[in-house]
C-alpha cells in the first residue's frame, strides 16, 4: 500500500472515482414514470402534445357566450372530456366543471358562486352577479398549450426524475422514460472477530456495517443486491469478489436491467496493508487495476479504489467512522457516477461557516462530523475513528485541512444522504 505521507489527496481520489464510474455507466433502460423516481434521465423529455392539449375550464360554473342573461343548455349537452359540445351561440351558457374542454365561441367562465339560474317563461336562464369580474374575456379559461407547446423540452437529460417530474412526463404523454438503472451494490464484510447478534465477548466486535450500509447505499441512489460475510482469509474473499464482479451474487428474481446495471463492490476491513490485509492480495490475484491506494485523509486513510472487470471496488477501512468516511466521500462519488449524474465528484458538496474552530488532523484532510445549526457549523463530538455517535448526530462531514478551520471561516461540507431527515438545518451554501 502507498505510504500515507504520499497518499492520494481526497480531491484527486474523488476525481479518479468519478472518471472510473462515468466510464462504466450502463445503457439506459426504458422505465414507466411511476417506477423511474430517483433515476437520472439519459435523454431529454419533450412534450408529445401541447399542455393542456385543449382549452379547459379553471372553475366549476358555466361557459358563457355573448352578453347575459344566458339561455342555459340542457344538462345533457354539458361538456365533458369524453363528449365536448358544439360551440354555444351568443346568449347561451353551458355547465362546466374544472378541467372541462371549452368549445369555440366561449367568452369566459362564470363561477358557480357568481351565477344564479332562474326559470323565465319556461326557459332556464343564467344571471351573473353584477359585481363579478368573471365576464372579462378569457376569464377562468386555461388556453391550450399554456403550460407547454408540443415538442418543447420539459426535462433535461441528466436531471433526476422527481415525483413532480414523473407527473410532468406522464401529462406530456410519455409511458416510458429513458433512465439510467440504479447501480447494483454488493457488500462484502470481512473479519473473523465480527459478530452480528448479541453482546461481543473479549476479542469480538459487534458489526456496524451490515445493518447500516445498505440503507446508506439506498439513500445515495444505489440498490444493495447482496450482503456477504467472509473471514480474513484471501481465497474466500477472492471467490466473493469474483462472484460479485460477474453479477452472480444477486437475488434470483433480479430483472435483466438490474443484472446489466453497473456494479459497485464495497468491502469492509483488511485495507491497511498489514498481515491481516486480505483485500490487496485478493485483488492482485484477480488482476484488478488499483486506482486509489490510500487517501491523505483521517479517518479513512487506508481507503482503496480498484477496477475489477466492469465493476468498481471501494475498500472501506474496518473502523466504523473510517469506513463511513470512505463510503460517503468516495463511494458516493462512484454511485453518482454510475447512476448518470454529471460531475459526480461535486455532488453532495456544500459549504458552511464555522461557528467555532474546527480542528484538523496532524497531516492530510480531516473529515469531521459536524452539526449545522443557526450559529453555523459546530463539531458533533465523539469523532474517533472507531466511534459512531458523532456521525449519528451529524448533518455533514466537514473537510478540514491540517491547520484547521478558524471560527467564522467557510468549510467545505460533504452532506450526508440522510440529512433531509434531520429537521431544521441552516447552512451557507
């Protein structure tokens, strides 16, 4: 492993991760709008028809033509989306509801609360409230094409399909959207001493990753296809890495799109180059290309990035906060790049003003769990490499240089994917 004094800078590691992920993006997949939420559009979405496709009423009431009072057409002649009526003659009115097509010849829509129908000489006539403003030309009529013209671009390629964007696409007549598939992730947890239930005995530690990384991956736009656990030996790890790289470890019910989706393999522990390090020899045996072998950051300096066939491997250190620092600072870039985001190395970054001094590490960049409040950015505390309480309370990881960040100075922030659940957050972006 590269000596930590000469390790890759965090910024350069993120750039390498972005370039590798963009190069491995999979083909776009036609997906119904209701299933495309959170995915990235591979192609722009154009309006297949003008929106609305016809002039419609913005109110419940009557569509009126000419001056009143108006002869009211029989209820059977009222317009509907399925059976629009003919054009009313001047002096006539037809009942409408919100969204009803408006026929030619209509001047405006009189709201239901501004009109009164009275029987006069055997004919129902509509009278308008003399104070109403509903008789101005075009009042309460939504013109055809008011929202979009046919062929107009509604959503740009590279944008995320939000629920609102899915609705826009559906209204524009799209049954399928061309989106990048969700990256498929395999988590391989290593360590003979790690247990997953109960209280640890001397020499044991309770797992921190299997219970949390899949949810973090989902929050970052990926899908965890499998979670595997191996000991510290090289050969079992070689087998698991090979299976994950070939897509042979996912559920049997995986779709063709999921099998073809780009893959990220996350491993935990065994990255430090010691006698207990199984990851380096396993990757070497498989012929993997090492892209990042150590990052000048703390915690997480033994983080590793490699290309294994058409998959990327992020080796997360075994200490909990160090592992999450690797996942959030480097794994997130890989996931964003595979998912189709442009400049993934710049996503999930913000800035905040330090409310108090943010201490740095002795060398390299420190990723410090911080809380964002009305005063600014403050350390979350309990931020040792083996600790998690600080991260659990944090809204972001502050990128702190060796000299620290003085109170009142700006700090770059790596926003946590679950920050939106934090409630009230104030920051200076």
